[in-house]
C-alpha cells in the first residue's frame, strides 16, 4: 500500500460509545493538503478521540463511499470537515456533494488563517447552503479558538433526533395531534426528547417495561430524575410542574415587574430587569423563544457569525434571566389584567393570580390560520402551523409544502429540505424580495430540492388519517389544481396575541397594542412613555406592539428598552407614596 493510500485510509482516535446506538460516531476530515489534514486530525484526535473516531480521507473523490461505509456499519457522522485552499480548490464542492448522501450531515470547511480570498468564498458557500460552517485551521496546540468552534458544531449535531441524551420519551401515535404538540413544545423549549410510536415493537416494549397496558396516549416519561416517572396523557401544566423548575410563589407576593410572554422581547426584558435587581416574574403559555424559537437557523442576529438556532438563542437567554433571579411560570397564560390597590392584578389560567407594580406585555404574534375546514381537521396530522422543527426528520423522502413569504417560511423550507425529497414554497405575491432577507432568497435559489411558486394559495386539501393532497388556486386566474402533498407548514401573517386584554388597553384595528405617541390624546396627567400603553405602568414590546419591526434583534432591543421605563414608573410610584406619607 502506498503512503498516499495509507493517508486516505487512516483512522485516528479510539472508538467511543454511540449514543444513537449501533456503533461509534465519527468526525471525517477530507483533503489533499497532507499538512493541513495532519494538523486537523491531530488536534481533533487529542481533544475528541475518546468519544469520536477521527477518520481521514486523503482522496476527496472517495469521500462519498467512505461516508456510506461508515453509515453502513452503524457509525453516525457528527461532522465532515473539508480542507479548502490551494491544494484543495474544489473543497467546497467536495463538501456540497455530501448532500446527496445525507442532506442533514453537518459540513464544515477549514481554511488557513490569513487566506482571506478563500474565506470570502466560504462566506458565499454558507449563504447558498453548500456548507454549514467554516473554521480556521488550528495554529497551536491546544488551539482553544478552534475547539470553541468545533464543540459548538458537535453540540448542534448532537441535538439532532437520535443524536444524544434524551431527557424525555414521548410514546404515542405517529399521526396524533397531541403527540405532535408535545414534540413541538419539547423541541422549542430545548429539551432533548425521543418520540416512539406506540404501535411499533419498540414502543410496545417500552410500555410493558413501564407496566402500562393500553394506557391513554400519549405517555410522557421523564428520565432525568433519581426515579423515572411516567405521566399518562398529561396536560402541559402537569408536565411543567413535574419538571420542578417552578417553585411555589409566596401568597400575596407583589413583583416589581411582570413580563407576559417569553419570546425574544420578553426574555430581554427579563434579563435586564432581573440583572438590575427588580423582582421579576415571567409568564409563558407555551415555550421560550416565541416564533423565533422555531427557527432552525438565524444567520443575521448580531454576534453569531456562524448563525444560531432560535431554540438555542432562547435557551441561553432563559438561563441568563433565571440565573439573575427571574421567576418563570410555564404553561400558564394571563387571562385578565386589572388595577387593584395601586398595582396590577394578573389573572392566570390555572386559577391563580399575580400582583405586580408594572407590567411588560410581550406576547408576540401567531401565524394566521388558513381557515380551510378540511385542513383544520388534519392539524397535527400533516398540517402544521409554524416551522415544525421537531417534525423535519420525519419528512425524509416526502413532498412538503411551505406557505409563506417571510424569513420564518424561508428558514423552515431550508431546514425541511435537509430531509424532504422536495419542498415547495407557496407565495401569494409576485416576489420574495419585499418580505424575505436577501441571504435566504439566495440560499433558496441555490437549494436543488426547493421550488417557489408565486401568485398561489391553498384553498382545500384531503387525506385519510393524515394529509395526502392539496388544492391550489392561482390568485390571478382563479384556476385550481390538485397536487400530492405529505405535509403542509403554514407560516403566514401576523396575528397579535392580545385578545385576552379585551378593552383594558387601546389596540388598533388589527389588534396590535398602541403605545407612546401613537395613543389617542387622553387626560392622564402626563404624556405616555415611548413603550407605554394606555394604562400607566403597563408597557409592551416586540411583535404584539403596533408599529414594531418584525425582527428578532428589534424585539430584543425593545424588551431591553422597556426596563429603564419600568424604573421611571417605579420611581414615580415611590415618590408619590413618599409625598402621600408626609
């Protein structure tokens, strides 16, 4: 065997336990540049060799067969890292070709420090989806900057279904709306979860081991405590309470600020309020992150050059607020807001109530319903509102339709395209340019299995047990046609989640909360503060606010901006109380 051939077949590191079952996980390094490949494989083996096989492929043309061989032996591939440079000018295309083997397999390009011309090519390759990430070659041992990036990529890889620890098992029916809802909630809250079909051999075995015969489905198994507990067809509130992250509130406690909603705006408000010593409570009815939490990859949020998933961004912000002392109440919603004894009383869906001196409403907006009866009956059984990140792996080989022309729809389509045979985006307008970021449009144009249809809307659909077909209508001619579809993801419009307020605060004709100078003139003794509603001391931020910019960064900014206004209101209250006591 020649030296070159030995380099192509080198396997470095020790075999580690494959958390997905069926063999160890691998990090594959590919490239012709022997020095670069050696530096990468050496650094990877030293740090990760105990848990991963570090497999070197010195012949890029053989990469596809090498990866297939690994997968055939039950070895999952956590990362493929390819050298790009003078000796590997086709390195980007080599990595892009792996999509044909597994579109979801993470692809990382490695470039030498200072090779800025090549680096610019990598930026474009990320934009159009040829590679997922890029990294600089290690320049010393250990190179912690290099490992910071690699560890992040491995963490992202292990978060894929079957990629690691499962804190929760959900045993239920594949096409059950409730099972789908639970999968979505756990995924959005960043809780590692495994779903098991109750009718499968594995699912039946798990139920027998739990001593459950013909239980009411779904069954939720919590696997992280000293003793595993099984919840039979639990409510969301029962699940939240079983997690034990919410201590009981002292009777009669009054918070400085109550934040309603834990999307980007609410989380930012909670971080700043709690970090500044305010007694802070956050009420969230579903999952941290809001709509942004369903985004598989946000690439234009400042500070994350490699992009970050919405769920990861939300998880980090939640932990930050929690560590600062904020109290979180999950799976509850505020059903009423009223003034009482100089403070606000928030009526909760579980029958309890909260007292707060100030309130920040950050309930966001929801996707609009299609309003098609046949499709509403199939919700959770092939019809999904939102990005459906938890459902994406189940779309392998399927024909998927995404409705919407905004960033969320574009991100969802590209994520689904990692598994689906074909993804079709349906847009009512004539272009994506007015509603979607340019980087997403370019990535969609480059994706081989993503199509866009303009001037079209969904008017009907059908299926036995789950979605099987859709009826599409041309918005100009009115012509209708039926198409086969295995799944439909709807991400259209922006419906503010403010109905629960009733007439307690001023809202516009679409239901968005009016704030600051946009409020009609009223006798209140002073002009309203910028984010203040028609109720003094009640503020709002993010997508639920009239005139807001529908971007994650702007929502975070508004949430942060609300807290200095809260301080001003609390100071006014303190001054008024002091004057009254004189």
